[in-house]
C-alpha cells in the first residue's frame, strides 16, 4: 500500500512540475495556426534575393506561406503608413534604421519568452549598431538585422600608382595630404582635376551618412540612442568647417566643386581619384566602368583616436502590430536572421553581415571584408525624421559656406531645430 501511495505522490509531483514549466514558458512552442499566409514587404531586394531562404522556411514549416513584394523606396514609406492605417498592411515590413524613432509604434516586439530569444542573445549575435537601434532600454527587440552597410574610401589604384602614392589614406590628416597632392589647379586657383569628391551637398553622395560619421567620430552623439538627449556643440561646428574646407576656393583643402558630376559617377568615370561610397555602390561602379582599377579602404578616422567610428546604415524586417499572425511572423524573422539563412541572403546581395559570427568568418572578397569589419565599429544616432534631419544638416553646412552664419551659430541652430523634431 505504501508503495502505491508513493507512486501516486511521485505522479502528482511530476504533473505539478510539468504545469509549472508550461506556465512559465519553459520548453513551450508558440501556438501557431494550422495555416498562415504572411505578406512581406521590402525595398531594395528583388524576390530572387529571398527566394531560397523563403523556400527553406516553407520546407520546415509547410503550413506557412510567405509572399514577398518589392516597392520603390521613394513611395514606400507613405504607402506603408497608409496601408497600415487602413488595416491592409503587411505582416512583415522592412524599415531603415534611421526610421526607427518615427515608426517604432507600428512594430510588434519579439515575444522573448515564447520564442526563447532574449536581449542578451541579441547582443551576443549582432553588432552593436543594431543593438543601439533595435534593442530598447527596457530590453524589447523590435527587429532583427540581416546586413549592415557603412561608408568606405574608394580610391583609383592607377592614379595613385602614377602619383607615387603607395597606400590609401587611413586618417583624415592623410586624406588631406593625399587630396592636395592629387588636386590640380590652374593659375587662377580653379580646379582642373579634383582630388577628392567631398565637401559639397548637391553632388557628394551619402551626405547624411558622411556628416553623421564625422560628428560621431568627434565624440558628439547628435541625438543619443540611449538617452534621447541632443548632443551637438563645438565639435559639430568644427566638422562643418572641415567639410566645407574641401569646397571653399579660399581654403587650402579645396578639391571639389558643384560643377562636377555626382561623386560616385565621377569616380567611375575616373574624373576624381577618391570618393566615399557604400557596399551598394560597388556593383554600380563595376557596371558603369568594368575596367576601373579601384581599391576599397576603411572609412578614414581621426589621428590618434582611441576608437574607430563610422555611421551604420541598414534596412531590417519587423513585425506589424496589426498582423493577425505575429508569432509566426517572428518565427520567420528568427529563421531568416539565422546563420545559414543569412549566408544565403548575403551571397545573393553582396552585402556585409550584421551577425558577429559571420564577420569573424571573413568575406569572399577583400572589398567586402572591409565593410564586414566596419560593421563592428558602426554606430548610429536616434534620428527623429530622416528627411527633415538631413535637410537641417544641409542647411547648417550651406549657411556656413555662403557665410550667413558662423559654424558655431549653425551648430546652435541645428541643435535647436533638431529639438523641435523630437517626439
């Protein structure tokens, strides 16, 4: 009798433990519908970039289907907002990291207990720039990055070799010396051959990323991701002066004018020997000039800087708050950001990984390896509205160039104008 009673008590204990495990979510699989069709919206990627990854997911979860649609970036944001407001938006949609502040209320955070992926897991898996953008102070995860893009220095090897320059510049002091050596002017001081595509707004591509990188390198956070406080002061004023010195004929750094083509096109046509570009520009350069002999070097840094910094730019998928299949959508995001799926996506797109383990593995080409390593030093800031913020940066630089403001006045005005954009 005692043996049977003991077995009963053991059985009750096991059942109680099982109930507690279920209650606290340990070992629990997310409740999923028998079938689910997920709508996935993106910007830069074609359907073929995602095809293999989506097929792999559907093989593992045959009751789920994913329909990917690409949209033009120029109209995407407005269309997305309108469709979400109408209740006709996608389950999963891609956002730019500089759109997070503006649209984070539309995103459904990852159910960490349910899917067993925590904020610590995020930090251990992805680079710091992504954690700054997508991991909130309270530990919520609002999206998962697949890639990180950064600025790097493109340089023409043939022109460098002809000028006796053996190495690409590593610091901004080196950039100044190299640009002066390569810039050719006539007796009137007019540029005959530019040395560096840098210093203007109208025809220097990636202006927003360049200015952001320079200010962050100086140690001012613009708007802090952690505190939301504006951090713009004398060092931003120094950057405005530095940037303008390359387009101001009265300065010794003068090397570029608005009369030149767009910077990446000018570099492809071998008009200018140095330009700043991103991973996405490499394919464009090779398509425009297959015979261009160019190298890629890391984004220049300040001499003697203790830590390297460059602005990180990327798109990431998130889950809509209005989706009827939020948990399934997050399962898909975790799947596509896994090591195996990310490798397949990156092989299709030629982008640099946001996963630390893939950065550590190295990249298939020297050029891409530069961008992969820079993912580790990438940083961002809490952009309240990318278009408006970019316009304010432009106005600050222009005001100093045309001498309607000093650089200190322009930095002060930039700080106050950005404050008005804060939520």
